[in-house]
C-alpha cells in the first residue's frame, strides 16, 4: 500500500523516512520527490508498505509526529489524476501573444475601428 508523507523538512533523507516506517512493518520503498529544474526536495514523498494493516498502523502512528522540527502529514496516497496543470500547446484557451481586436500589438489601434475625418 502506498502512503503519502507531507510537510517534510528539506533535510530529511529517504533512508531516514524508511527508518521511521520500519517500526510499523516491511517497507518496500521510500522516495522523496525533487523539483525537476532545481533538484531541491519538494517537501513530500511516498512510502510503499507490504500490507494494508502495516500501512494503516504507520499512518496512525506517524501522522502528526514531529520529524526534524516539522510536523509531518501521513495518509493513504490517492491515485494521481490526469488533470495535472501544464499541458500541451493545443490545450491553450486564448491568450498568448497579442494581435486580436483591441490589442496594442500591431494591426489596428486599441479600441476597434479608427474614426475617419
């Protein structure tokens, strides 16, 4: 069973996280996510435990515990949804660089049609 662990100190290592959960049963994996651009930890991770009963015991025992001066949040991980921000260029809804009516960028002056005298 997969467990979400949030509000982690940026100093916590995957080994420390695994050690905390080992007290409640067999840990299959422990990972802390890093930002893909800076490489810095994001402050949360996931732990996978061998059984649901061990995971439930870990959630109950560790949620609200202070680890490296931070109160961690521990709960059952929810499945990732496919509506994660970003997206491709095809997903854009308007916007972008100007050029349409009322724009200051090229074409007609702002405010629609120009008066003729």
